[in-house]
């Protein structure tokens, strides 16, 4: 049974230029994902898939492999995760390595935890699911959400829920944007994440921050000392 971590990191981020190697809490952003994968002891190989030579050089300096350069058609703003990971699996197979289980770890996931990688892997294996990935609960009742038009007027998406208490509404979760364990066959077949063949590994909201915009980055920097300190205390021997 072969297990590989694949970290996608393209070079063309526009909202936060060079975000995958921009310094975060003392290291290039991607270094946090690479080190979590290496320190977990779960993987036979830790691979970075990128179209950018500078990112490749940084990744190698932190212990990852970069055995190929990702093609332009999988490196633009519209490149989706599943085809990128499927391409990486195909390239590994062509090189003589056929992983059975592949974990995609996002390059902008500095709060990824070794314990979460291990816990999600256990759930993934025991459930025989296609995928297992981190999720967290919405911070506000999504079923009482509303739109705001250009004049500032509001309209509920589900008006029938106006008089319902928050605790009486269904619990809703969203993707935490950290990592995705998956069977190699699931990646190659293009199976979607959000389906009954997947399992959710729930983590607390205070450890989740998607990093897509400058505001996201600023918030993550404010969160980093507390979260990283807590994770270091939890994972130290």
C-alpha cells in the first residue's frame, strides 16, 4: 500500500501575488504544508505539483519532491483540484510509482495539523470511503441567510425559516480547505468530494481560515500565534 501527499501550488495567484511562497509566520507559506506532511510519517513521498520554478526550488529546500512541472492548461485560474491531482497520479505512474492513496494538502493551509492528518486517515481507511476531508460548522445559521442587493435591500433565501430558532435548524458544514484524503481511483475517476461516498472529519472553527484574499491573509496572521502555539503544545512528545 503506497501513500503519497500531493501539494498543488501554482505560480499565478492574482489576489495575493506569490502567495504560496510568501513569508508567513517565519517561513514560506508552502513550508507549513510540506512540514506537516513530512512530520506526520504517513507518506511514502511528499510531492509538490507546480508550474513555477521558484516554487519548485522552495519546495525542494523544505524536503518535498518536485518530479515534474505542471502544464499550463492545469495552472490557470480555472484549474480545479481533482484534475490537478489526477494529473500528478498519472505522472507518478508513468515514472513507475502507482500510489493507492493520495492526500491533497493545500499549499495555503498553515494550520494543518499532524493529528488531523492521522485522524482523518483513520476515518478514511475504516470507512472505506472514496474521500475524507476536513470540514467545520458554519459560524452563523446558513438557513437564515439573506442576500443584499445594490440598494442595500435584503431578501431571505429561505423566508420560511425567519421565525425558527437557530437550534431548530439543520446543522450545516463547509469545506475547511486544508486537505483531502482520497483513493487514487477516486481522483482518477473524477469523483466529486461532496457526496455520500466521502466522509467529513470535523475540526473546530477557530482552526480554520481559507486564504484567498489580502483580508484572509491578514486574519490568518492574527490567528497564527494562538493556533500554532496550541498545535505545537498538542503535538509535542
